[in-house]
C-alpha cells in the first residue's frame, strides 16, 4: 500500500527511495552526534566549537526533513525511528562522556567524511532514476563539505 | 573525572543527574517519534496534525537541550546517542510505515502519557536533591500536559 | 464526562481545578475592569495611566488563557462566560462613568489587592495537589504584585 | 458631566452613543464566548477550530476597543463591565462544559448572526447622526460577515 | 493644463479639490504647531505630552500626504508651500516661546476643534461630488476626534 | 444551493454579487496584464516601471481576494477561472511581445481608466443594496485612481 | 526582434523558450484554479484546506515569475495573458460554483498530476539545450511533487 | 525666562542659538518644498524622483528635530511656526502648480545650494562657541551635500 | 515609611527583603566585574571570551532589575548604589589592569562560585517566607550555574 | 606592559587615557544612580519618570562601553570596578530609600550638571592630544545635554 | 600542503579548483567595476541605475564568497588578492572618471557578457569532475543572465 | 569636466579629494585582504577569526562607500578599480596560500597599522580644507583603531 501515486515508475522509485532512506538515517544520527558533542565538550575552544556544533545540528535536522518529505513525495515511507537509526546508520560511533575540543572536532571530521562518501555514491546512483532527488543530494553535499572544511581547518596545525 | 565543580554534593548530584539523563532520552525519542508521525501521516486531518506534530518536535528538542545542559551544569555527562536512546527510552515504539491520522494521534497520546508519568515521578525524586532541577521538570510537565490535552481533544468523539 | 485522561487523581484534580477556575474568573474580570478604566479615564495623568492600564489588560488576558488551558489539561472544563464572571468574581465592582486618574489608580490598587490575596491562598492549597498548577500561580503572583507596586507608587504622595 | 466637548449636537450624540454602547457589549460578550469555545472544544477538528476561534477573539477585542474609544471621543462614557455585559448583551448564551467541534461552530454561527443583525440596524440608525460612527460600523460588519462565512462553510455538508 | 485626465467632471473635481487643498493646509499647519509645542514644552507632564505631541505630528503628516496625493489623483495641483500655509490655514496661531504643559494641551484642543469643525463641513460638501474624497475625510475625522478626546481628557480636572 | 445564509435579501444580494463578480474579473485580468508588461518591458525607464508594475500586481491581487471573499460572505460563488476572465473582463487587450516603456505606461493608463469607470458605476449601484460592498469599492477606487495618476504623470511630457 | 542578445544559440533558445512558455501558462492557470478553490470551498476541512490552497497560489505565482524572467533572459518574450492561458493551459478545468473540500482536494491532485507530468517531460527536453533552464524546472518539480503529496495524503482514506 | 540652566555662557549660547534657529527654519522649509515637488511632479522620471524627494523630506524633518532639540538643550526656545518660516527662510521660493521632473530637480539643486552655503557659514561661527553644535552642523552638511550631489548628477547631461 | 502595602507580613517581608537586597548587590558587582574583564582581556581566546563576558553582563543586569523590583513590590527599598556595592558585595575582587584570557575565565569561575553559593542559601531561607521570591532565586540559580559550567568547561584541560 | 601598540605618543595617550578613565567612572556611576532612582521612585509621575530613567541607564551604559573600549584601543587599561567608582566618581551621592518623583528629577538634574561640566573640560583637554577621543566626548555631551534638558523641563514650574 | 582532505581525487580537484579560482577573480572584479560605475554615474537615470548597480555588487560579492569557500572545501586555496585580480580577470576594463548612465549600462552589459561566456564554459568543464561545483556555477549563471537581461532592456531603444 | 558644482573652492577640493581617493584605495584593499584571510585561514582559532575577519570586511566596504560618495559630493571622481588599487594601495601585501590563524592576525595588525597611520595624516591635512571630510576620517579612525586593538589583543601572549 502507498499513500500517493508516485511520479516515478517502480524501479526508479526504489532506487531513489533507498538513497533517501539511507541519507535520512545518516543525517538524523549526525544531528544526535553533534548534539552529544555540543553538550560534552570542554577545552580552550569550548564556546566557539559549542556554537559551531549547533550549526551542524541545524543543517542535519533541516536536510533530514527535506529528505524524508522527498521520500514521501515519491510514495516511499521514510523511517527515522531510533531503532532504525541504531541499526543502519553510517556515522561512526561517538565515545561516551566528556570530550576534549580537539577530539570532538576530530570526531566530527570523521563523521562528515563517512556521510559525504556515502552521499556522493548516492548522487551517482540516483542520477538516472530521478533528477530531483539527485539535485537534492548535490545541494546537501555542498553544505556537508563546507562544514567539513571548517572543522578540518579548525584542527589543522 | 568531571569537567566542572558541581554545585551539588555527590548524592544529590547523582539523584538529579539520573533524573535528567532519563528525561533527556525520553525527550529525544519523543522528538524522533513525532517526526516519524509527521512524515508518515495520511487522512482527512493530514495538514492540521502534520503541523501540530512539528510543535511537539520543537518542544521536545528545546527541552532536551535545556535538560542536557542542566546535567552538564551539575557535572554529569549527558548521553543522547542513538544507542542510548534505543536502549533506555520510555517512549512506546511507533509502528513503521504510513499511519492514519487517528492512529498517529492515538500513538502520541500514549507517548505523552508515558513520558508525563515518568517525569512526574522525577519531580518527586529531585525535590529534596535540587530545587533547580525540580523546577525545570515542573515547567516541562506543564508543556507536555498541555500538548497531551490537545491531542486527546483531537481524537475525542 | 471528561475530554481527557487527567494526569491527576480525582481529589487532586478537584483541588487544582477549583483554584484554576476561580483564578480564571478573577483574571477575566480584572481585564474588563482595567479596560473600563482605560476608556473612562481623565485627569493630568491620562496618557500615562491609559497606557499602564493596557499592560494590566495584557497580563490578565494572557494569564487567563494559561490558567484556562491548564484546567483543560487537567480534565476540568473552564468556565469564562460573562454570567459566571458576574456571579463568582472576587474583583471589587468598578463605578460607572468617567473616572478621575487618581480614583482609577486607587480602584486598580484595590482590585490587585483582592486578586493577590485570593491567589496567594490558592498557592497554599494547590501545593500538595499539583506542583505544576502551584508553579503557574506563583508566576502569576509575581506579575500581579509587580503591577500592584507600580500603581501604589503612582498614587503615593 | 462629560469629559469632553462633543463634536456632535446632543441628539446625534445620543443616537451614535447608544449604537456604540450596544455594539461594545455585543463584542465583549462575543470575545468571551469565543474564548469559552476555544478552551472547551473537542473533536476531529480541534486544532483547526481552536486556532480559528482565537481569530474571532482578536477581532472582537480590537473592535471593542475602537468602538469604546469612539464613544469616548463623542463624549459618551462607554460601559464594558461584566454586569453590564450580562444584563444587555445580544449574543445567545453558550452552553457550559466540553463542546464538540460541530456544536461550537454552530454556536458561533448563531452568535455572528445575532450580532450582525443588530449592527446592520445600527448602520441605518447612525447614518444621519454621525458618518464617522456609521463608517466604523460598516467596517466592523465587513469583518464579522467574513468570519461568519468561514464558520458556516466549515459546518456545511 | 493638468497632468492627468481627472476621473471626475469639472464641477465635482473643483468641489473635491477645494476641500482637499484646504485640508492639506490645515494638516501641514497642525503638524508644525504640534512640533512647536513638542520642542517648547515644560512642566510636570513634559515627557508624557512631549511623546503624545509626536503622535499628532505623525497623524497630521501622514494624512497630509494622503490628502495631497488624492488631489493630484483628481487632477488638482496641491499647494503645501509655507506661504500658502501662512495665508490660508485655519489652525489658531500658537504663541512663541516656552510653553507650560497645561497651556500646550489647551492650545492643541483648540487646534483640533478648529480643524475638526472645518473637515466635518467638507464631509458634507464632498459627499455628492466624490464618495472617495468623502470617505477619506471621514477616516481623517475619526483620527482627529480620537486625538482631540485624549488631549481634552488630559486637561480635564 | 448556497453555502451560507446571506446577510442580504435576494435582490440586494444579486446586485452586490454581480458588482463583486465583475470587479473580481477586472482585477484578475489587471494583475495578468501588469505582469505581462512587467516581463516584456524595455527602454530607458525599464527598472523604474518594472518595479512600479509589480505594485499594480500586488494591489490587484490583494483586492481580488477581498472582493471574492466578500462575494462568498454574501452567499454568492465567485468565479475567477481563466475562461471566465477571458470571456467577461473589461480590461483592454494588451499587445503581445516586447513592449517599450512608454507604450506599457500608456497601456496601463488605459487599463486603469477602463476599470475605474466600471467600478465607479458599481459604487452607485451597490449603495442602496449593501453599504459594506459599496465601502469596499470606494476603497478600491482610491487605490486605483492613485496608481492611475502615477502612471499618467510618468508619461506626461 | 529581440530585446537582448541571447546567451544561447537559436535552436537551444527555441527549445528552452518553448518549455518555459508552456510552464508559465501552466503555473498561471494553477494559481487561478487554486484561488478559485480557496474561495468556493466548504466542508469540515474548510479552514485547513483554505490555507493550504493559498500555499499553492504562492508557489505557482512565485515560480511563474521566475520562469517568465528566465524566458526574457534568454531573449524569448513570455506570454502570460488570459487569452493565452485559456488557449494553451494544460491544467484540467475546474468546475464552477461551491466545492466540497474532498472534491477540491481531488481536483488539485489532478491538476498537480497534469502539470508535473508536463514539466518532467520538459526537464528531459531542456537538458541538452540549457542547463540553467533544466535546473530551474527540477527545482519547480521538487516543490510541485511535495505539494501534490500533501494533497494526496489529505484525501487518502 | 528660560526653561533650563544653559550649559553655555550667554554669548556662546546666543551664537549657537542663532545658528540653530536659522538652520531649523531652513530645514522645515526644505521639507515643505521637497513635499511640494513630490506631489506636483510629472515627466519620464516621475517615479524615481518622487521617491528621491521623500528621502529629502525624511532627512530635513529628522535634522529639524535634532536642531530644535539642541536649541532647547542650550536654553534657547526654537521657533518653527509657519509665520516664522515664511518670514526668515533662506530656501528659494518654489513655483506653484505641476512641475516637470527636470525643473523639480533643478529647483532642489538650488535649494540645497542655498541651505548648504548658509550652514557652512554657521559651522565657522559656532566652532568657538560650542563644539557640540558645530559637530551637529558638520554632520548635517555631510548629508545635505550627498543629496545635493545626487540631484546634480541626475540633471547633468 | 513604605511606598506600598506589602503583600507579606513583617517578618516574612524582612527575610525576603534581605535576601533580595544581598542578591541585588552581588549581581550588580558581577556585572561590573564581567565588564572589567570584557575590556581588559587579551590572549588567543580574546574574541570568544570577550563576547561570552557580555552574556554574563546581560544576565546580571537583567536579573538585578528583576530582583530590585521584586524587593520594591514587597515594600522593601532596594539599594544598588556604588557605595553599597563596595561595602557589601560577596563577589571576589578582580585584579586591575590587562588580564590574560585564562585568568579572566578563572576569575569568573570564582565569582560564579561565590554568588551561586550565597544565592543557594537564600533559596533555603526564603522558601517558608515567600514562594515568589524563592522561585525567582531558583530561576536565577539555573542561569548562573549554566554560565558557570561554560566558563569551567572553557578552562578545563 | 601594554596589550597593544598605541596609535598615540606617550604624552597624548596619557592625556586622552586620563580623560577616558574619568569619564568611564562618571558614566558607570550615573547608570547606577539612575537605576537606583528607577527602583525607589514614587509620586504621580511614577510611570513616566520610571521609564525616562531607564533611557538614562541605556545611554550611560552604552557610552561607558564606547569610552572603555576607546581607552583600550589607545593602550590604556580601563578601570570600571566598584571600588574605583566609589573612590573617583564625580557624580553627587544619591540619598537612600524611597524617593519622591520631584526629588528624583532634581537629583538627576544635579548629576547631569556635574558630569556635563567635567566632560566639557575634557573636550578642551583632549583636542590637541587626540581628535578621535575629543569627537567621542562631543557626541557624549550632545546626548547628556539633551537628557539634562528633558529632566529640567520636567521639573520646571 | 593542503588544509583539508579533499573529497575529490587530484585530477577532478584540479579541474574544479581552476574553474572556481577563475570565477572568483571575475566576480571580485565585477563587484569593483559595478561599484566604480555606482559612484561615477550621471545622467537622467542616475538614481535608478545607481541602485541597480548595487544589486550587481551584492550578487557578485555573495557569489564570490560561495565560490571561494567551495574552493577551500575542495582543498584548493582561493586567491582573491588585488594583484591576482588585476593579472587574471576576464572582465573588460572600465574607463576612469565620470560616466554617463547610458555608457555605464553599456559597460555592464559587456562585463556580464564576458563573465557569462566564461562561466558557461566552466559549467561544461566541471560537470564530469564535480557535480557540486557544476551546480553552483549553474545557479550563478541564472543570476548573471537575469541581471544581464535587465541592463540590456534598460539600454534597448 | 565635473558632474557637480563643488561646495569647496579648487584648492580645498583638491586636498580633500586626494585624501579621500587615497583612503578609498586603502579601504578596498583592506577588504580584499581580510576576505583573503577569511578564506585561507586554519588553526585552532579558525571559527573565531573567520567571523572576526568578516567584520573587518563589512567595516572596510561600508566606509569605502561613504568615502567614495564624499569625493563625488565634492566633485571629485573616485577611482576604485582594481588596477588603481594594485598601483596605489598602502596596505602591505598578503602572502598567498593557506594561512595559520596567528599569522593572519599578525598580518591584519600590520595592515591596520599602515592604514591608520596614513588616515591619521589625512585628518591633519584635511582639517583646514573641509571639516566634513575631516570628521568622516575621524569616525573611520575610531573604527579602525577599535578593530586593530581587538586583533592585537588576540595575538598578545
């Protein structure tokens, strides 16, 4: 059963839907990881990184909404429940407890690298299936790579 | 190790910290459940409930931030990672797939009931330990019970 | 019949509900009295008191809404109809016709005193029944006592 | 005694003043009735009607202020006290207790019909006495009839 | 010569144009008088009346613009030059030098009375000639009479 | 069948309804003509007229909404579909293709003249039938004649 | 004759220009249809759908402007006149008179389906001719398919 | 008599006071002249100059207020009444009736030149008497000369 | 003598009044200390801490106002004069001259610790005397402890 | 030691630095005195003067910041600690306890006179040393003298 | 050495980096040329073109930032120094001195043509190397071509 | 040839014009240098300095506009073209490539020192020629020296 008549044929809808579902999970986990770092941070760059992490949260949450509603618009039910995130996220685990600023930045750099790598693959896959989905993922990549640069520049000595 | 000198003695910090950590998890899961319903909704009340669910998300996210930073201010590291949410949340599981409006409202009513019951217990527990934490949980309960009323009124025939 | 499952047991709901209903009536009447004074005022302090009275109206209306919706959230139907206000308000009657500024200020001081006295009693009563309702009434008292001070200072020679 | 030199002769002032006083009472009662419905509502259209009712409250309160200050500007003391509302309002009584959405809409439709009928008569009466008062009542009627249409459209099957 | 094709026949245009030109001059002079009082005021109500006078200035300037552009829209060249104001204004002269608050209020009451009397005559005259101009003057009168009431109430003992 | 109980008797509703329907069509066509000129304009006044034309669009669209909802409030179904506009509009046809600034201004002047002439007749017709509709058309005429003046002044040599 | 030196060669300009002209007409008609439904709606979802339809109007009007100005930027004169809309629109006709909410939603779903189908074809056609035009149509499709999903979800039982 | 204890000795106060009074009159007249041109303008630059003239009005009004209140702060009663403006203004007379754009610009250029010349002399005179007044006049000159340049550039062929 | 009739009996007023007076002095001194650090700061975290210190100033100033006006509302004259601050403040002295970032952060951590310790005692003392004052101090403590955490996290290695 | 390379030679830096330090202390004390009056005020002008005093606070705080940061920019460490204010302020002491409105205004008039007299001397002293510092003090004097006038006008009988 | 791990392989990074560097220089020069014209303009369209040129400046500056930060995100150091602009810009030189409006428009048309031609080539080159960079350049082209159209339309006779 | 009649005699215009032209070039180059640093920055203070550099850009761009338009107002054509900047700027060259935060701060400190030194000389030169230009340069120096202090404080150990 589906809620809507999909604008895509079955095969294309499946390709685009899978890419969107996987991206949704990555973004929701990225938002949780960034908040975790935001709360557990310490060190001489505390205030600066604390604020920067909330920009990651905002980006991840906003794109998660766009991605999930794009899936719905294609007739694919998006799944952003915590059990699904835990089971399928591509974001590296974040260590528990207080986190020094340099380590938090490093963890975010790794998280961005993982998500960017996965989303770039999906840009390739979705191109022939749905130009709209592909365009959405290209815009997301631009934002992720910009934030990734800023965190890398922050930790570069 | 702790990042800060807690304003509370050990025992009181532990009581308040546990209450805050459990509340953080409940709120993060509530925000994910409300978003899940927001995206998978259908039925004649789609637009109205779709918007109402985003108000739940905003409340849950904003209070999660306040609660986590209150824990940090007490010298207790907050844990809002997805694995922790999956393992310890008190919010009932939300069914996968498209969800009819009446069912989504019902699920939210159950989620509110569960969270409110747990937070009300913590108001009792934290009172003697930390008046500041207790006051925060009282304010949270006011918001949760207001939203719970609205969802119940929506489904009442 | 009730619209919602109350978060409180019957006795506590009744105590909190009665306090909220009585406060709702007092606030609605206070808003009408302040508007009456706002329109019928004259004297050398006309503009200043005219504006100050609208701040009372705003406070009374905003808290009336909060109080009524708290009652609803407890499963208690709030009653703010004009016949109920006329029958049960604790605000002293305001004289008809044009009102000199000094007399309007004096009337407001008496109105505040009456409402504050009644709300302070309800803070005592609701404490054991519902911490959320009590907290709401404490916040209301802070606002009422601040405005009461300002009107008293205005008439003090 | 009057506070100001009226811009109108005695007879015209009396005609306009009576129309404004009666309209003031109708609007204040309409605002109380709409709030009563706003708080006691339930049913599948809860959220939508709950918000719509607050638009009625805003319109009624804003016009009540304009109407009362127009009376004052004509040298006629406006009376918006609760006892006066109870004694002279033309708005049909609203039933106590929880109210189903369809019934609340129906009650508002009746309230609008009563107020519109009365204000339309006053447009006729005030025309020869004071063009300014008449123009104000015409503007009020435009708003009331627009909101009346929306509530009727809502309940039309 | 005229800049535009008037929407009115010659006679009607002349009637409406004369009323608008006379009103323009009255409003520009009222704005200058209110500013003069705003700057030269003293006495225990200084701050309150100082601010109130600027509301008169705003009203007079805004309506002067509307009135002048209505004249232009009828193909009648508006004249708001200082020599024209000096020669044709209907606003009573304002005394030079520092002005006590009670006297400034009194002077404004007289100025409002003069302008309102003249504009009310023009409402009568313009009705048969141009309903649009008449409606504009009715709206202006509502504002002038409201401000007149406030200044009278301020000086009433 | 009608959606609402009209506040007007049948004959008056028909008069007001016809005037509103005809005005709706004129305004929608005026908005399309102004946009057409906005897009196809060239010449040394391009930027200035390009912006001015969008003010016409905004006025026409906003009043079209007010006019259509006034018809609905009277129980008359408004018809703003493209076939109805094409069949019944009183706005002169606008030539296809690129349009020099002086010609676009001239075309707008003609369009305003046509619409103003028709709306002024409807002010006469609706007065005895419905003062509210008449007042709305008077307000519309004020805006149309102001904009008409500005376009005429622009092309006047 | 053309107003500007096109950045595209003749053939590419013609392909892109045709796609833009056809899309302009579809969007203008969609905006008129959505307004028609907005005004003629009735039924228990009146307020919710009434507001939702205005979001369609805003989207359609905004994109119509972007599309027409893109045509102009390519040196192609856009044609958005009512006769052109009537003659060439791809939006299904909307029935006259009052419209029940469920039927209005259904009509919008059909309108979206028609426009989306046509725009998706133009994405294919314009790709080789002008990447800028194609990118614009991809962005438009994202918005149309999102709104289409919401209307479908609303009517899904 | 004076309202305040002047911060300046008598001679310095007289010098600064005279400069401020003369500047006040020039600015009030400039604001009236600019409005006159704003209303009576025609020609191909109508819209552009119409808007530009209102920027002159805003500057002249705002600085008139600053200048008059500076006089008051020095214990010098400012005089901005229409008879005083007519008698003492240094702004060249503006011709009555409709004014072509090129002529309006030319008249403004002459008005600016006259006022700037007079204010520049006052900068010299007030320097030794009151640095605060001088600084105010320097700031005014910066604004006047900027606007003067723009009007000159507009008419330069 | 007192300006107002206190809502509290003498003993309770004295307890609450003393707590509020002492808190007022602490907060005013904290605001001066934070500004001193804001101006004299240097080191690699200059910009970040410079901005963070102004957030302390804002919090301290805003709560000082609330605390002083609460005292006034209880009929207790607040004393925030510099001699009183110097004589009774509980904030540790801040060293004169330029201050390295790490030292400024350390000084703020000590200042927060001192103020928090004193305010927490007053929460205990005022509870039985005045629930409103206690609630205000609990809210203040929440803010102070949050800011204290952030400064500690900043200096933690 | 100094944090920065001063843009001024030693002697000029010392002159400007001394003037800025003394002004900083005067402004901080003025802000505390105005707040003290704001809180302890009573009498028929309570509301009006209460608000006016907060404008003094805002001016004094904002200029204190500008003055202190100008000192820092010259390489001079500013000292705004409470002990420094108590020891070196030029503002007359403000009496403790409740203060009648007329007396509060009088005290502010004296405070302004003292600060203005001192700052005017510093304008003379700093001119040859640093034009930037002098310009800052001239701007400050303009604001202080404007507010001084307003308080004097308020108490003038 | 590079600051970050590029998300692209070496060859792709070089292609995208070169395109971005060249575009950065073009945009910075375009912003300087548009400002030069903005300041040196004269003629009857002065105000209109003066404002239009600042829109070019805003577009060029905003895209320069996006383009430079995209290069950085790819690990390519952007170079926007004046010597680099002078040496490598593709924007035609702008003549020194005062510039007549028609000539300034012509110069901008040429500048747009040059930049658009170069950017369109880079869209082709970057497609296979980096879809994100290509998408950015497509968006830039849309804006440049829209502004180019407007300047061409302005000068078209 | 000049566009306007200069308010200054030839010699004074030349002096002021030269100072403004040289300042324009310095500010444009400063804005380019600050952007270059903004893009190429790395190190532990990346985010903080990245943001701080954009404040320099804003200051430099805003003052460049003021300075250039002041020159134009004096009848002196400003020249802000890239070749002129390269040839005549007084800002030290900024090294190409990625830049560590400490080095970027150091470079900005040197740039500020150079520009401040040059502008301070121009304050001396322009005083006798044009008080308005001098006042503008004094205001600019205040801003530059404030930002210079902040960068110095940032790098001071």
